[in-house]
């Protein structure tokens, strides 16, 4: 190898490597390749045992430090002979003199991954003691030491890097500065995420006592908002582009495997940014309808519902949802709250849709959809929504997720005419849908079926007019839902003229009395929810 080339690329030879990993995937193969490059292996506990079982010669960390692993493994690498070996700057004569004086051996590579803290914390019935014991101390300390001293030391924290590193070592008899720098940056991301996971978990624990009992987490709905917002989501996958082709994009996940970010794609093209946004919108709407109450289907286009319905069967629910606006449904995404059966799949397959989100797909449904190779089928496990985030220039806005619901018992009848049971059921259905329509929003509904929606208008009367104009199905005898109060009687008069016989709205306008009087004059039944559902 050309010496000048090695100097210019910053290649540093690796003579000694310390390996201490929780995830032992690919470990022995990597260690064998390190040994093949003449690198001395030092290791701890279970990692050392695994390496010896594969026939590798390994030096125990206790031999290096002169101290045994102690305190149930809590103290094994927290020692000057470990951190001095990692942290000393090779080009500083005083550093070289210090380690020589104290018999410290240089460590040129550290291979570490951390205790599975998040998996332990998420495990049902995990105790406080278990959670605390799975806070890794020595691992992050070694990672940070090696990453800080990347000029001389390579820090390896990702199993996926093993092969490329082994190849570079064999090719160059060392690792370049560029490689060590990439590894260091990745290492600091790891420790930052690890600390965020610990802080976020401990913040949610009501009390640390008793240590042996299953831990009790505070309910985010009743807890104070965090004083410091800690976010650490690893990239799940890069996306081809964002909302538009000139924008870069990627999907990040909280690691739970739940919701749209954790969904399992069964077939179809790669999910796009817009697919994911629309899938999230349709999934959040369809989960308003409990699966135990029967099948529900939502059809979303550009995050707004163009169809939503419940039915005795999944096929009926889909047909009712499609009826509302078959033109807009073309190229949309579909959310379903039940396993998709063959009968529904047969009908859905007749329409071009981008993606379908459901908790499952029957064998017959999968077989029917196989012919539509580009159709994305996504299996979703439900996720609890605690908070909603929006980016603003210079910061973030955080709020509780809008999980507010109303029942028939919550409705306040404010008109002379009381709504019928059928109208109440239709209003509650319309209210669920209206919550997921961009403001200002008016939804026309009847018998578990969305008929039309006026979405994203700058005035409520325009939303009412637009929804009526957009309707494909007849509106006579329907109900109307409004996401916020009617500021004037004109909006109410529009929905009544369109055919609505009952209206559900939050109430709270200074002109409520005038709106109620207009409803009484028109013979319209009206109820207040005292809950608003703005969606910007």
C-alpha cells in the first residue's frame, strides 16, 4: 500500500478491537474477519463466551483492566484502562507517555450495541426494576469515548456495517478518516436516541415503587405536556420524493410497529409520501368506528373523505362509501376496519385505487388483489394517538390528539322539534366523519352513509353550499354535521334548503339564539355537542 496515499486518506490501522454487544447478529462472522486481519480481540461476558464458542481467541476485559466484572455486570468496562485505551490521542506525546506509564493498551476499534431498553420498557408487565436494570451505562460510555476520538478509533454500533468494514480493513489494512467520521456520527445519533428513550419512558412512570410490581405509566391525556420535547425516530425507509418530485422525503417510525408508520406492506409499488399521508387520514377516520359495531369503509382523496359508510357486510359498507362520489374515489386510498373478505375484494378490485389499509386480508382477498400488482395492500395494527405535532418556522406546535367523542347522551337538543332516533344515529355518524374533514367543514349524511362534504372552505356558508353542490346522491331527508358553530343563520338555511332535516353542531356562537330561531322556523331539529373539531 502506498504510504502517502494512506496518509492523505487518513487510514488508521486497527490492531486491537473491543467487542461488547447485546445484539449478536453477525458477530462471529465479523469477529472472524477481524481476527483474519491480525486484530486482537478483547471482549466481555456473554460476547466473549459467544466468540470462544466459535473457536476464536479472545482476551477477557478483566485481564485488560486487572479487575473482575462486578456488581452483576454493572461494572466491567468503566475503567481507565478501557477508556484511556480508547480516548488517548495518538499524535500527542504526553498522551502516549501517560498510557505507557500506566500500562494502558491502545484500543483502535470498539464494537458495541446497547441493552434493549425500549423492548424491555414496552414489554407487558415489565417491572420498574427490570426497566432500570436495562439502562446501559458502560455501553454508551464506550460509544461516546470512541466517537469523540474518531480521529484514532473506529466506533461500530450497527450490525449492517460489519461487512463493509471488514472489506475495507482487508483491502486497506485499516479504516479511512471518512469511514471513522461516518461511524462516529451514527454513534452519537444512537446514544442521543437511547437517552431520549430513557428520559421519555421514565417521565411517564407514575411512581418507582414497588420495584417488583408491573410499572404503572401515566396517562398522557391527564399528564402535563412535556417541558422539553424529546423526539428520536429512526428512519424506516427513504421515499422516492415528497409531496412533489423536487422534495426529498423519508419515513421515520417510533419503533412500535403500530399505525401507518409500522404497517406491513403485503404487495404493490413502493409507498409514496402522499400515499402515507392519505393512508393515515383514512385509517384515523375508519378507526372512529368500532370493529365490534360492524364493518366500516372510508375512501380518502387528498386527506379528505370522499366516501364513508357502515354496513351489515363489508361489501355493503364499501358500496355505500363509493356511491357518495365515485369520480373522486378514482385514484384514492381506502381504509377498512375489518379483515377484507373475498366478496368486498372482488368489488374493490373493479376500481383503481392507490392503496388499502386494513387490519388484515383474507386468503381470498389476497388472491383477488394479486392481479393488481401496483395496488398497495397495507396491514395495520392500531396505535394510540396521544399528541399531534405541526412544524412552524422556528419550532413545533404540540397538542393533544383530537380523540374527543360524543354519544347520544351528550347531545343537547336546542330546537322545538326533537330529532328522531334515525336522525340521531345519522348525526352521530356524520359527526365522526366531519371531525376528519378539513375546516371549514360540513358533512351531509344519512343512515350510516356520508352523502357529501364541503371541505376546506373559507366560510361556513360556502362549505354548506359546496357540499350540497358536490352531492351525487339525493340530500332530501338527510342530516348535516358542522365541525364548528354556525356564526350566522345563513349556513343553517343552506343545509336546510339542500334537504337536511336535522343538524349537529358544537354551538357557542354569540348568535346561537338567531340560528336556533331559524331552525325552528324551518322545522329543523338541531343538537349541540359543545365540542369543536377544527382540522387545519
